[in-house]
C-alpha cells in the first residue's frame, strides 16, 4: 500500500502548479481580491460613519439634555412641531428641578444675513448667556452675549467662523455690522469652530439675545407667549442626567396638564448615541453582507476554474495514481491549491481595502477605520471559502479512475 504523501510535498506541488499557470491563478484570485477589498472598505466606511456621529454627539456634552416640542409621532411623521414649549417652561425647569445646573432656552430661525454687498442664509438663534457653558461653546474673538445685552434687548450678534468668512473674507468681523431683516446688528464676537452635528454646520450660525429675537424677529404668540425651538439643559453631572430627565418630564406634564400623550420630548446624549449606534450598526452589517456576496462570487469563480483545471489535468492525475498516489493525496493537492488561491487573494484584497479605507479617512472628514479582528475574520473567511468551494473539484479529481484517465493520453 502506497504511503501517504507528506503535507510539505503536497503544498510544494500545489505551489508549483499555480506558479506554472500564473495568469490563470491571478484571474482566479481576482474575485476573492475584489470580495475582500469590498468587505474591508464597506465595513471601514460604515464604522467611520458611526465614529463620526458619536464624535459629533460627544461634542454636545455628556450631561446635556434637550427638551423639544412635539411628540414622538410628530417627529416620525415629519409634520411641523406644535408651539408647546414656552419660555416659562424653561424658567420652571431652572427653578424647580434639583438635578439641573443650568438651562439655556433657544429660538432658531433661518434668515438672510447681509454685510455690505455680501449676503447669505444663516440660522439665527436667540439665546441667553447660559448657552455658552451649557453647550460647551467658546468664543475666539470678542465676547459672547451678556446679561445686560439680554435685559436691554440689544441688537448685538455673535457669528460662527464660517459665517464670518462668508461675510467678512478680508478683514476682522468684531466691530462691524450686519443686517438681519433690514435691522442693523453689531458684531461683538466670533465663535470657535464647532463643526457639524447631524449635517447642520454649527459654524454658520449667528447668535443674538433671546429678548432681541422675540422683540425684533419672531414676536410673541398671542396664545402661548414666547414659543421656544428647544431648551438645552445641563445636569449637575453625568450621573444626574437620568434623574433630571425624569424630573423634567414630570414637571412639564404637570405644567401642560397632560393625561395621555406628551407634547414634548426629553432627549439625552445617551439616547441619541443608542439610536445612532443602532442605525449605523445596521448599516455596517448591511454593507458587510454586500461585501460577503462578493466573496461568495469569488468562491464560485475558484470552483469553476478548478473544475476546468481538473478536466485539463486528467492525464496528470491518472499518471500520478498509476505511479502510486492515493486518492487522498490528489484530494489534498487540489484543496491546497484552492486554499492558497483564496488566502493569497484574501491578503491582497485586505491590503487593497485597507488602502481604500486610509484614503477615505485622509481625503474626507469621515474617520473611516477598521479593526484587527475584522481583518483576521475577513482573511480567515476568504480561506474558508476557498476550502469550501474547492471540495467539489478536489473530489472530482480524487475519484478519477487512473485507467480511464490514462486513456486520454
């Protein structure tokens, strides 16, 4: 009985065969290369989107809550928010909720802003001095809105750096004036860059005293009084956000005399992170599945090429068996060839994917990233696919009758 061929000899013969057919081997690996590169790239971009969203949410502050008008149903349906949140609500939260440190009510509206011959659209926010510490904003030049500005309803404005660049590209903005609805506002400060949150560029905003916003731009609602866009609430610390959310909810239910459905919502950074994590996690999983389909296509390509190879190498297989090679030796050789093709293709595809992820992170604001575990799993998956799809051609080669195979010589 013939002895079992050593594994080292089997690997050497497989490599020699693949080396002798370089072009075919490269074309066979191409499907795995594309599949692995797709998985690495898509998962990296998906995780980058998740990292970007989490970074933007972290900039809001770990112990900041947002009280917004409207129920969950109105937000899901995309209808206009009812004017259910008023300035008195913000005052009550500040005075009656023990877990709260500061409260910053806000009214926002999109307006055309002019400076000389230049004009642009910007979000104008009426805020109080508490806005700065609650939202962790900083002033780069000049100063922010003071209590005196708010009490006197002064026509002063603090602008974001991007808005400054649009309106005053060649000079300092502090001390200049801009016009909002044909009303003159003195620029008293320029904010530090803050970046975008959920696609909204915070650096293009302008901030004026809340009292000025009411008296000059929005006015009072005859039924509700001063209607707010939302209220930013800073809890005493991160551990106080849960109690603060509970206390604010109960307080507003009492104030609004709610029996069933809330006409407001209280959201924390943790809530937003959970939602974002669920969405981006599902997106990453979907993108990974798309890349996985590419790997399966590459595996099918390996199987088809190896089946063709078995047909072309019938004489070789018959001669080896006639000289004493066992069916298991032939089986192992073809499995090793499939494994080598898939593994090398997986390594090359991983390198291509990592290069693509690096390029995305370098040339775009998306912090695309990929973990070592994903790389190991992807390379291992490509090798497994090579073995799985190599079984059929390997079994066909192993089951060839040497007498029938030698007749084709």
